[in-house]
C-alpha cells in the first residue's frame, strides 16, 4: 500500500474529516464540470461561432461521458472507504480522483489545441487543490508527469507529429509558433505548477499543524477543567461533612432534647439552621454540577412531567405558604408524550426554577407554570411577578455564582441555581431562555419568565 499519510495526521480526526469533505466537494464539482463541457460544445457551436471538428466533438463528448461515469462510481464508494491509515482510505481515493481528472484534462487540452488550449490553466487549479490534501512529494511527482507529457505534446505539435486541434473560431488568425516560444511556454508553465504546489502545500500543512495544536490545547484545557472539577468535588465533600454535623447539633438543640431554650435563642438557632440548610443545598448543587461536567453522569428515563411537577409543588408548598404566593400549574398540551431525561436532574432543574420564582417574589405574589406542545418537543414556562431581572443582568445570570441584583438585598443566594438548570438542559440537548419582565408582571413587580424546551420520547404517550 502506497504510504501517503503525513505522520502528524495519522491519528488526527480533523484531518481525515477535512479529506472526506473535500472528496465529496470534488465529486459535486465534477458534476458541474460535465455540465460545463456540454455547454462549452453547445454554446461554442451555436452561439460563439466555434467550428469543432468531428474528432473534437467526439473526443470532448466521450471525455465528458467518462468523467460522469467515473464520478458516479466515486460517489458510490466514498461512503465505503474508511479512514484507516493501514488500509485503502479516503486519501488514496483523493489520489485516484486527481489521477483520473489530470488524465481527462490532458485529453481535453490535446483536443482543444495543446499550447493554444484555453483549458491548460486548469492544471494549476488541480495542483493547488491537490496540495491541500496530498503530501508534497506526490504533488511534485504529479506535476512532473504533467509537465513531461505536456512538453512532449507541445514539441510534437511544433514538429507536426500530431494534429493541431486548435479550436477554429477562437482566434482571429492561425497561430504558428516557433520552437523558442514553445520552450519558453513550457518553462513558465512548469514554474507556475511547482510554485503553486509549494505555496499551497506549505500553507495547507501549516494550517493543519496549527489546527492540531489548537485541538491539543483544547484537549489540555478540558483535562485542566476535569482536574479542577475533581478538586472542587473533593473540597466540597470535605466542607459538607462539618456542615451536616452542625445541622444535626442544631436539630438536637431546637428539638429541646438538651432542655428548654429561650425563645430569642430559638429564633437565632432556627435562622442558623435555615442558613445551614441553604449551604447544604448549594453544596449538593455544586457536587451535582461537578459530576455532570466531570463524568457526564446521566440516567435517562422516560416519564411524564406531571409526576415530577406534582412532587416539586408538594416539596415547595411550605415555602409557598410562608410568602403566601399563589402557584398554578396549567397544562395546555394537546397530547401528553413522555420525555427522555434524567429524572433526578429534571426534578432538580424544575425545583430550582420554582423555588426562585417563590423566593424572589413579593408577598401575595403569583407563580404560573405552563406546559405546552411545541415543534421541537415540550415547552415548560415558569412565570412570576416578583422582582424581575434587569436586562443587562440576563446574560450575566447564566454564569456561575452571578445573580441579578434584588431589591434591598432581600434574598441571599449563590447565583448557582440558574447555572445548574442551564447546564442540565445543555447536557440533555434542551434549551433555556430567560425573559424579564414576564407576561404577568406589573410596573413595580416586573417578574421573570424562564422557558425550557425539552425533547420528547419517540412513540411514548402519557394518555
């Protein structure tokens, strides 16, 4: 097997992907070349006043048919050929394509005047395109063969050893050439081919190498991100243990197992337990996010969203009652397909949104949750008429530990909730959009609307 693969490209997927794409691009371009050849004959004969000989008409027509035939075969095998460096691969297919094209082009150049052919410049085009894929020595060898064959034809034409197939009507008068003209033409033609190969091959190789370096840099960054997530995971686990112990001690005191405690102290201890619980919720979210990014841990299940919605509303009832917020679940779905999602992560995402809608709401506020079928799947909207989010903060709020400013700092938060929801949606190929003011907002309480788009399970229905 001819080895034509650069060492640096052996295990470089991007290189192979680009070769596959360019092979297909050449195949599509070749169909256009066949059409152009047919138009060249028809328009030249009937519109431009060219007078093709019977040999020219026959040769150009047969060449066009041959190009079409081998292009159809190449189209068939392009999906069969692999990218295995040790076997016949897509790079070998590129070499075959170029060899066939150069042969066809040489025939066309011969039957359109050789040195007077308007098609000889396409040799340069093929050398430039080939140099973007094939190694330099293959291209220099190909150019040498083209120059040798072309030179022989030019010299044979000059000495009258082959027919002069100049296109009648293309030039205003016969164009006899001296031998010196032919030699100068061949020299310049050869220089153009080799210089084109040198430039194109050098630029292409540098681009591939830079692209590989960029790919390696991204890989190292991903590894660094994994290391960071591992560190965060370990650190947060260490922080979680003492906080859990603190909460246990607070529960013992608040339940008065150690004796009666004064009311003022009980209030302070109760506030401390609330803050401890918030810290533990934050830590659990950080742990879940780190696992999500580090291990891509997902357990995909097929389930009805209403089951999870009811669980979330039940778990947030106490918070809802404490702020006297009215919450409504409105199901506008015409059909009720199940969704494919990690059920625990879905519960976590919805719980975050509903808790935010209650926490950042006004006393006697309103929260509405809408379910609706959309073209891309299922849309879930969580809408409130709370403090809202300023426009400049909407983009910032997707970032970790950044939250919109609330009024008088009424609510303490890490700003991690929406980041976690966004991360969960991305991991499940869904989307999240934040809108403020909401459709139920008021001038003093503009509110926030969060829209989720979730893919539904194929063929699954909750009816």
